[in-house]
C-alpha cells in the first residue's frame, strides 16, 4: 500500500474541511444521495482522491479484508450500550415508551428497512475505512492522525450541534464517536465489521432516542425527515446526557478488543 506523505495529509486536513465549512456557510447540503446510496460529501471526495492517488490496489486490498467471521461478537458489542442504558433508566423509572410523530412511517418502518439502509450506507463506510487504514499505515502515530482528520472532517457538525443544544455536551458525544472509529480502525482490519459496528451504533441511537439533526436522520434513516423524537421519552434532566453516555459505552468494547496482527 502506497503511503500518504505528510504534505498530502495536511492538504486533506485543510482542503476538505474547508469545503465542508463553505457548504454549511452557504446553507448548502454537505451530503447527497445516489440511486439510494447515501454519501457524506467529503468522505466521497476523499475516496476519489484515494482512488486517483493509490489506484485500484488499495480498494482490492480492503475488499480482500472483508470477513464474515466473528460478526456475531460485533452484534453483541453493539447491543451493550442500549441494553445497559435502557435497563438502568427503567430501573430508575426515568424513561417510558413515547408516542412520537411518524411512529409507524419512520420508527417501525426503519426497523423493517434496516438491511436496505445498511446496504445504502456501506459504500461510504467502506471508503472511510479504506482512507483511515491508508493514513494509519503512513504514520507512526497510528490513532492520532486519524482522530485529527475525523475531527476536522466533521467540524461543521460540531457547530450545528452547538447551535441546536446551546451547550457542548452534544459535541462530546461526537468526539467520543470519532475516537471510537479511530481506535476500531487501529485494532481491526475487517471493513464489514467496521460498518456493522458503527452503522448499527448510530442507527440504533437515532431510532431509540431521536435527533433534531437533519443530516443524521437523512443519512441513516429516511431521507424525507428532518426531526424524530425517538421511541422512548426520557426524564428531562437526563436526556441531554444520553448520547455522550451511549457513545461512551460503545467505546468501551473497542478499548478491550484484541488488536489484529
């Protein structure tokens, strides 16, 4: 695999996030759909760069890394955060089943359509995994370059989250998620396991607890909705902490995963 030089890495750090900010500044969408497939714009651009810089070889190597072994374990890890959080909240009597708008049209239909949403999102997760693996192999500081790249890639979303919640707590969940992605790439080499872990983690968080983020809802659920309250109604004093705690519990299994050679 051809290594990415420092100059190209810094170009990625500056150019793509700058484009992302420009799109947000002019109120233009930074994601799009192509025959059903969902793409966060700069992830696709990074993939195109990788293709022209590395050629088909890097894609072939990542495709050959796909494995169906130990995927059951991945499902088990993904189920830990919602199980722990829901069980704790029900025991404390701080949660109850909600009655959200679009309960059937968005909520229940998203469960039925899960395989379709997964397929539609697989290409962008595959591209992201390939990019991060390439960067990791290019530098001695394995996790840090990827974490820095991800933070800058998604920096506009931090400001959107801050605008919605008027505090930094929502942004903490995004930082934890990006750290989880960086650590997972460092420890595992299977793009299918990577996609399963993070697609299901985000998809389930949105479905259970809701979101006001149009970007997240349209990428991971239905592309015609801009808000969703979630299946559960949580105590108002605790609801702001749900996503940081959820993604923290998603991070824990990754920390204890065995690194593949």
